[in-house]
């Protein structure tokens, strides 16, 4: 099987397992919004964003090492997994010790609504972090040792169980935020049990004979990923927290509602990135690696731009169909959010160069640039433009990360980014964003968006055909 066919096969398998589950979450979005309301929807997203950060800190981002070292056949998988689980356990214990600090922070800042919220849900957040951390470590290891189909099935199972528990706890017993968090926790427990039995995880775990050299290598790789994860969290979550603090939980809920459909782009990117990182690591020492990166990125950027343009075309009716009535106006905030997600995808692709070459420190530095810029721009633009300002600040931050990484990774892999093509596609998306912002007549609105979408589709059609040819060839000579 040629390298492109392997990449395509892994992407399809992961896509079948995860895309359906993500669509189910989108379908349920309106029910969650109706059950929680604007304020509740903003609150629960602030809690989950906090838990996501704590997971990275608690586990020392060991999941990155589980993937990198688990795929590499030079290392013993039993040692890799045992180290990963031990680090995860120690991190969870540390997280439990951290909880009392929530009360201390609220004594210092008694009027901060975000800190008061986190204090009230502190122990439930710790339980969320505990189950999520172990589920993530086990699932990533399962994928790294080649059980891609099992990993995909687990994604579907987890989502289904999450929805089942939501129906019981959120809608039947009306437990609100507590019910939502418990649903995720219980779904993660089901996932852990499923993976442990089906992948025979006990065969990969040992309590004795840990390879200290491997432990050192894994920690040296993942420790720089902690500040990297923090930086990505700042960029992705700080807007929501700053809107909550500078405006209200209701406005934060509106912003989160606006981000849900653009996240469909990141769903595709996330699925592809999981498969791509496996290929990038495997092919890292290939003499034709630069050509491989160039070909894949050309197809990847075309796909991202087409999905982004398609989303702009349908964003207004989609939000009206799947969101609660209180969130209908969220579509006007989406153009810069969609562009932000698109450049997040491109930045993540550039980050695969750092993963394959074990240059995690450079990943951290480039993410830090975007995080600092994001906070500064949020302070400026939320004050001036409200929710629109947060979306614009996010876009500029991700654009900056991509630009820095594009220059930096060129020193490692000399891939051609096809910049004229990127700029033209970007310009077309800006035109579609202007239509969403300024055109109020529905007929003109949809005709203009459909026309520009047709141009984007036609301009990127050739890359799609090229992808099909490369996948169908038995062997690709470069």
C-alpha cells in the first residue's frame, strides 16, 4: 500500500468513527441550549474549558508521548503504556491537591463570577479530569499500537453513552450543569471499561521494571507540550472566559454557540491530523519527505477552504435549525471564527513537523506567541467590538501562529505551501464573510454566497482529483 493510500485509509476509518459522533453532538446542541439556557450554556462551557486545561497539566501531556513512542517500533509498547499510566495517575493525585486553592482564589477575588463558578463545581471538575485523563491515555495508546478501528468504534460508543446519560440526568431529572458533567464522566468510564477488555490493555501494563531511559525520553518529549497545551488553551478558551468576565455568561454562551458549527472544520482536521501524524512519524526518515508534505498540504488546504466556504453558505439556516431560538443571531459572529478554525488547521499541520522530528520546544514557542497576542487582542477588541472582537482577536492569533510556523518549519522540511493559492482562497472567504456581515436581503444573501462558494469549489477541484489519483496508484514515485 503506498503512503497516500495508507493515509487515506486511516483517515476514512477514523472519520467513520468520529464524524458521526460529532454530528450527534451538533444535533443535540439545541436540546442542551434549551435545557441550560444562555447563562447555563456559558457556565458549562467555562467549566469544561477549565477541565480541559487541567487534563493537560495533570497528565503532563503524556498522551503526546504515548502516540509518538507507541507508533515507533524501536520502543517496547509495554514500557510505553506503563509509563504513561503512571504519569497520568500521579497527575490526577496532584489535581486533587490543587482543588482547595479554588477557595483561596475566591477569597482574594470575591466578585469574580468565573472563579465563584469554578469553586462551586471544583470536586465534580476533578472527577471529570480524572476519568477524562485515563480515558484519553488509554485511547491514544490503543490508536498508537495500530487498533485504529477500535479507537474509532470507541469514539461512537462514548458519544452514544454520553447522550443516553444526558437524556436521563439532564432532561429526565433536570440536574442542569451537574447532570451534563456527570454524563461525560459516566461515558468516559464506559469507554475505559470497553477499551480495557477489547484491547486487552492489562497485557501492556507492568508495575515493575520501568525503563528509566525511556521514561526520561518520554518526559523530555512531552514536558514542552504542557506549556504548548496551555498556550493553545489560552487561545481557544480565553475568549470565552474574557467575554464572561467583561460582559456576561449569556454573551459567553452566545459566543460558544457561534463556535459550534465552525468546529465542524476542526472535526475534519482533527480526524485527518490523527492519521497524518501516524504517517509523518512513519515517513520521517524518507528521502522524499518534503515532496510528501507538499502534496498532502496542497490537498489538505483545498479541503479546508472548501469546507469553510460551504459552512459559510449554510451557517445561517444551520444555526436556526439546530440551535435554540435564543441563539439564532449567533450566525453573524461566525465569519472570523470560521477563518480562525481554518488557520488553526493549517497551524496544526505545521505542528506535525515538530512531532515527527521531536522538536516539541519549537512547538511551544510558536504557540506562546499566539497566546500572548490573543490575550492582548482580546482585551482591546472585546472592549471595542464585543463578541465580534473576540472572534477577530482569535483569527489574528491563529494567523500569526501559522505564519511563524510556516517560516520555522521550512528549516526542517522544505515543503511548498502554494501561497498564491492560499491567498486567493482566503480572499474569497473574506468576501463571503462580508456578505454575512452586511447583506440583509435573503435573496441577495444566498445568491452571493452560492456564487462565491462555486468559485472556491471550482478553484480547488483539481487538488481533489489529484488526491484520488495518488491514492488509487499502486505505487507513487516521487
